[in-house]
C-alpha cells in the first residue's frame, strides 16, 4: 500500500539568524515554497547562554498573547497559572547535529533518545553522558536538509519487552517513509530490521509533517502536512481520498503492514482513506497527548499569516476538520468570506508579526517543578518565544496563553522523558535543554 505523503513544517521567506543547514518550519507564505539549505535569521544569533525570564519578559516589545478559542474564564483553585512562573533552560547535551526531537523509551532506563535530522538517533544516558555510538544510524538512507530528514520517533508502548520502535524519514528519492525497527541490545538498534509500514511519494520537498506518537488507545498516530508547495494548490488537506494534510491512526499490532482501527471515523466511507483520524491540517509538525488526561494538542504550522494550536479532547471519536485551506487560523484563507460550518476552530492563534512556524509542545506532568504541572508549553521556530497556558482550559478553548521565555534559540521541538520532564531542541546550536521552572 502506498499512502499519500506527509509534509512537515514549511519553509518561509522570513529570515532567521542561523547558519545551520536547515530551517525546518519557516515556509514561503505565497507561491511554491523552496526549502532553504542555508537559512539566515532575523532573531537572535547563536546564543551562548539561556537565562531565566519572568512571565512578562522585557527583552522585546510586548507581543500579543495568542488568542483563545472562546471567552476567557477564571482559573479554578489549584489550576496552572502562566503568569506565576519563571521558566529557564538548562543545557544537558551539546555537540548534536541539528536535533529535531527527543523522547524517553518507556523502558525505565531514564535515558533520552535524541533524533538528529541527518538520520541518527543518539542516547543521552541517565548519567548525563551522550553516547558516542548512535543507537540507530540510517543516514545512508535519509535525504536531509530543509524540511526533509529523520523527523519522527515513537517507541512501542511495550518497547521494554518487545524492542520495537518506529521512525518517520525522507528517503533518498524524496519519498516519506514510516518504518519499524527493532532493538539489537540496550545500546543499539538493528538497522537491518527495518520493516516499512508505508512509503508515500511526495510531490514537493516541503510540508512533510513527521511526528509519530502512540496514543492512550495504543494506536500509532502520524501527522502529515498538505503535500507542500504553498497554499495547498491541489486542496489535499480537504480531500479524504489522500493522506496529505491529515492526522493518521493505525494499529501496528494487527495485520501487516498495519491494521485499521475499527473505530477510525472514515473506515467505511467510500473513497476515503481509512487511516485518516482528523483532517484539514496544513503542517502538524509536532503534537502530543497529555499523559494524564489523554487530550491531544496539535501545533499546526500556518501559511503566511497565522499559527495555531488545535485540540482533540480525550474520547473524541475523530473526524474533525481543522479547516485548512478554507481557513488559516480563524480567518478565511485568501481573504473574503468562506463557509465555516463543520470546521473545528483552533484553541489558540498568533500572527506572523510574532513568529513564523509554531512548535507544538507538551503538557508538563513531571514532579520536579510543581508550579509547572498542568501547563502546556509551545514555541515558535523563528522567534524562539515560549508560551504557556493551562492545559485544561486550552482544551476547552478558553485559556489565555502567556509568553514565559524569550529563548533566542532556533527551536525545532520539545521532548518528554519517561518521568514527564520536558526538554527543548536547539536546531542551530546543537544543544538539548532541560525545561525548568519556579513559582514567583
């Protein structure tokens, strides 16, 4: 089976202060996007240190906070309040090559697995040491640069016993591949164990999505962009006959190469791809499940005007249409009027005056920083700003988000370890940071 192919972030004309070999999400806001292999930046240049900042940083002129989907309501007692935290980033690993993701394996080892865009997965041990030998090196199979490369990683919920994990990467011919690999031993995987779930011919080199995550239902979710170019010229995100511009859900424990969950919303609809769970997405580069509630929050990279966070409450049966390319954010795409009936609005939006490519994050459920519990963090690749909001109110669409740190970094992704602690990947600097917080 050859499903339609994903698209990660976009490549915008907005310049970034980077000399790195790629800029994942900055996408052209009109016309066909051309991924940049040598992006420049207009934000902060190579940072040497990242200091903590209050919830109201003074480093920039007050950016407007992302706007919520409904009328703000007062937080109830004990709810997360972004105005009462100081956020800071502490480096835990340096010398990485364009890190784009980090995650625990759920195996109780306390290790972090860091994805490098060129096609390697590195291990940061529980002792804080970065292993020299990669856990997996498939760089010979990966086309890397711009929005292409090794983009996603998810460990099977039973990885500790079965050694299975899954990756999303760009093949040398430009195809998007989602494949399964197996652990060889505790420190390395077997490159020869690859089993391809699906391989999708990509019409353009941008908007490849790439995020993989297992949901609380045990199924594997995969975010795919609209197929690339600019403005979704073939309107793929609204076409249920293609996988582009969708959130997919498949069962990797059933028939090969994968099975379709019986509760997928379009499994019996004629002409629709049964893998589709939700649709109308432009480039859902990073999404995550709240490990306590099961709620799903998606950072969907916008076109030329708006970035957005979309929400899928736990237990929602799927089939949501998030509106691209009918709408960008809450506005009709291209101006004028449009039909919004049946569309699910974003819970947050912010304009391109304050960033260019949203980096969806995580809800903090760790124990080291009590003031951060229940907070959803997200960022922007170009501006390096980090916002925080109450996760519970975010899913309800009625919580204000607040800038809690001006990082000055080229942020490519957040990450989460087995204990619920959060991390941040600096694409340009090659550094993995631990996200820390204290109340004020």
